[in-house]
C-alpha cells in the first residue's frame, strides 16, 4: 500500500535539536485498501490559509478539576499525549483562555506552550503546530483593545509570537448585543496586527454566523472557522443548517465534543457513570441511546474499529474537523485509529437513522446563538 511521504512535525515558534522523524506507522486496526488511504493525519485539509490535520485534539480537560478531574500530577502524561499526537501528524490543538478552574485558569494554554517548547523535533513551518485558542466574551471585555490584550496574554502563556486561529469563544448577541461589535472589532485588530493567522468563532448559530461573516468581510478579514458542538448526538436541524451555511461560505466547521462527552464511547451505561457533574447528564440521556450505541457497536465490529473511532470518523465524513479531548496516551492511540479509512455512505446513513431514533439529544451549549 503506497503511502504519502511523512511531513515534519514541529512548532514554528520554538526550535529544538533533532533530525527528521520517521514516517509513523498506520494506526492499529487500519483497514488495508488498494491505493493511498483517505485522511491520514499528514494529508491536510484547509482552514483559511492554514493546512490542518483532518482531526485535531482538544485540551479542555488540561486544568479543569471540576469536570475532568485534572491534577498537576497528570502533566507528564499530558506531555506524552502531545508528543504522540504531533509525531503522528496531528498538528491542530484547540484551547481557550478560560480553560482551567480556579487558580488554574489559563493552565491549558500554559501546558500547551510548555509542551511545544519541549518537543524534541525539527522546526520547519508555521503549519507544523497550529494552536487555535478561544477568547472568552467576559462582561469586562468591552472594547476591541481589551480583546486584543486578551490575545496577547494568551500568546504569553503559550510562548508564541502568533496564533494559528484566534476565536471568539461565544456570542453575546443574546444578552449583551452592544458588546458584540467591540469583540468583532477585536478579531479584526488581532488579524491586522498579525497576532493571528486566521480568525474563527465558537458557539455561533447559523443566523449570527452570517452576520459576523458579513461584517468581517466588510473589514477585509476572512472568517475561516466555526467551532460548534457536533456529533451523532448533536445533529439537530440547527447544527445541520450551520454546516450548510459554513459550506456555502467556505468556513471550516470544527466539531467539538464529537464523542458526546464520552457517551458515544461505549464505556458507560446506567450502572457505570462517570464521576462529577457529567453523571447527571449521562443519567438523563444514556437510557435512550440503546439504538444508536447498538448501531455504533455493530459497525465498529464490522470495521475492526472502536465505537469512538466510528463516531469520530462520522464527523470527518460530514466534512468537519473533529477535536476530541485527550487526557491519556490511550485516548490518543484510540483517536488516531479514526483516521486512514472512511465509513461508507450507507453506514453514515445507518448511524444517522439510529441517532434520529434516540428520544433525547445532547444538551446544546447555553451560549450557542440562533
């Protein structure tokens, strides 16, 4: 089976000693096929001016004690997660300036910056490590200058000179519409100052997405990405309309929570719930997912894949870039197995039909606008 040549994996912002890395082996369980496989991690997709792996990794858990049980003793394994991902062609890492609870606020960015700086690999191109961070629309960020200052603070924590994607974490249209324009102007100013290579948004619905796209275009700034909760548990009319709008405008949809906070992994059931606040949500939704989970399990067994890999691959087949969260090396290894193959159109339809039968869907982010 002929494979494309491996790409170098390193940061454009830090330099470390080391030669070129060998081409990584295909993920375990990858199906053999004639010709090059679809969507190996080093076969990139475009997000505006950026060349990005077809799957990225989210770092919400890095510093979040409340929801994900983060402890600083986890940092060594988190660094192993980062290194393994980067060596296997994953170059997109999503974070936010609000990630990290209490005194650990900003911890995700700090860890990511540290891991980039300590990665033992060559430095070649700005596309080798693409950091996408989100800037919270805090009520005290009332001017474009304050939003630009937030970007500079993130860059300082990340130890970078420039971000891959600077994203507005959520819209204030539903509760503070006058603040919204200042935040949009902040995105424009970040781009004009060269602090970000591309501009994106998060938790925007289709109507508000059209508005910000039009405004940014009038200022000469392209909107490159829209990040939203998108999975087999989050494929309602509004999410699918958002995907249609993104496709029509050339905006890349980045799918967060592609595994439904873990509900689509097959790891949990009514008698085995996760710790913390997630257990309340799981207790409400899991009992109605029997049809979908059975379908996921059946397709996974036919493909020689895990349920997680099938759920993530569905997101890729829908033309999105999924960013599953990772806390352990096992998570990284499993998620990498979502690449190098593709669900058939019939399997995609089978999964969606099963998802539609589910009596309850994932609760949407309260900040997502219409």
